[in-house]
């Protein structure tokens, strides 16, 4: 199993960060996704730009504090935990992924892949929050 954690302090309030991360239907800020599909209250599917599907099952949701889900596709299974903490006017995020590669040949690469994906996710998140802030300032 590979485990990877990314932490960052973002200069936006916890409500804005939480709402952006947990809004499954609004995926357009994610540079790696083509679309999402909500299956029910607890399950959704993300499709990469190459059409690769991953199913997510929400296992914990404490608004503005913690969001967790199991994830599964043909190459891996795992668990994601997101912790959100107010830090003054900003928000500290701590996202941890625990992943098991289902294919032997993927095992040596999974940790590096997770680190890359997490960095992209946080960069996309920051870009979206910056964009949302500039739009609200121009109203």
C-alpha cells in the first residue's frame, strides 16, 4: 500500500474551500477530469480526460472539518481523507490517500503518481478559489 499526504494553508475561508472540494457536480475546475456522475447520496464516479472511471463511496462527512471516501477502479483501490481546519482567515488542508495497486507492474510507480495527482489537485483548487474570488470582487 502506498500512502501520500499533502498539506497546505490556503488564504480562503474554510467554507469556500470545503464547498469547492466537496461539490461533486461542479468538477470543471479540475484539469484532470472530463466529467462526473452522481450515483446516489454517497457514491459518484469521476471520469478522466482519457475516459478512465473511478468510483467513490463517501464514508464520512463532517461539514467544514472532514470528508472521507473509498475509491476503486480497475487499477487500484484505496481511501482518501480530507481534513479542513480554520487558520485565522485561511484554511489548512491535509489530504491523505492510501492506495493499493491491483496490478503488480504499477506498484513501483503508485507513490510518485499519488504525489503528482495531489499537487495537481491543490494547484487546481487554488486556481479555482482565486478565480471565484476575482469574480465576486467584480460584481
